[in-house]
């Protein structure tokens, strides 16, 4: 574990990152002796803070209830993407973003606290856009690379997105004072009743071969680190040549057939 920690510390220190976006699965993080649940989570966080060298961290705290017609309560809604992210939200974070569904919590100064009347969680004004433009680092602490949501940011800003379609969700956001705000969330959803899978094995292996991600393993522990702008730029270049680049061959087959029939990107009416 010491070797991995030192490697990550050197990686973080030499690049001067603004923030570190962390996707986590603590079962495959550092080996921590379990005494009780709270101690176990806190010790993982302590280890993460150590390897992050004082750089502010950001965790996804996604909550999907807004899509079911429920208001998004910034202060009270739990994270639905793991016990560790919920622990971080409750015990360690200093802020949580106002975007319904795809919200984040973090340390340091918040990216934005404005509750807008319109949100696109993956456009250039999103947290992903900020991290891309401001030297952000991606870290998978135990989680597989296939869990990265950065791929949806790349799809959105590429201008090449064909196989997903925009869907609007109208609802309310509740701020820390209990005030309600009407808003609209627009994000690109996957087609209903069709398999849409990304070729994660290819995507990870190509990034490893190009030296754009570093994968460190020791026993069960697995940590992946990478510059966000390096991944984004690499994927954008490949999407420019092939708009279906991110997909498995099986998915690409049906997408291309449907695209050739319509000769346009998919729209909601094609599937709903």
C-alpha cells in the first residue's frame, strides 16, 4: 500500500491540480482494518486526504428521485451512489451543488451555488466543464473505470451525439433555507428497450496504452488516476473520426442501422 500511496502522491504533487473528482468503491480501496462502520469510512477518507496532498476533492452524490417527480433537497437528500459518498456528504463536505440528479459535494470553495431555472448536468457550464478547463484530476478509488461519468460530458460537448436523446424533467429544488425553486433538468438519456453499452475494456486499454491514465494495483487495492483534460481531448479526437467510437460493436450495429434510416440524431419521439 505504501508504494501505491507514494506513486499517487508524486502524480498529484507534480501537476498542480485544482480539484480531484473521486469515484469510489471502498471494497477495493486501501486495506483498512474494520472496527466499526464510522471508523472504517473515516479511515478511508483519511487515506484519501493523505494521497491528495491537500488538493480539494469532489464526490458524486447523485440522487435520482427528481426524475420520479420529487423535489431535490440540496441539504437533506441522500447520495444514492454509495455509502462512502453519503458519509462524505454528511461528515466532510463543505458544499453540495444545486443540480438535480447529477449533483456533487466537495471541499473548498463551491463551484456554483446558484439555483438556475435550467440545468444541463453535462454541458460546458457544469462541474465537468469546470474541471476540464481548470486542470482537474480524475481518481477512481477502488471503483472500476467503467463507472466514470466523464463520458457523458464528452458526449455532450462533442456535438457528435447520435445514440442518446434529450429528455426534460421539470420539478423543484429546495435550498438550505427551505425555499423552493422551479427548474428544468435536461439530459441525454439512453433509448428505452435497446441495449446501449460502452466498450469499457477498449476505452481503458487505449488510454493505458497512450499513457493517459495510470492504474495502480496491489492485492485487492486498485486506484486509477488521470488528467481530466487528457481523457476528454483524446475521446473528442476519436469521436471526431467516428461518432460511435465509445460503443460496443453490438450497440454500434443497431445504432448505425437506425441512424441510416433516419439520417439524424435520435429524438425522444423515436422511443417514447
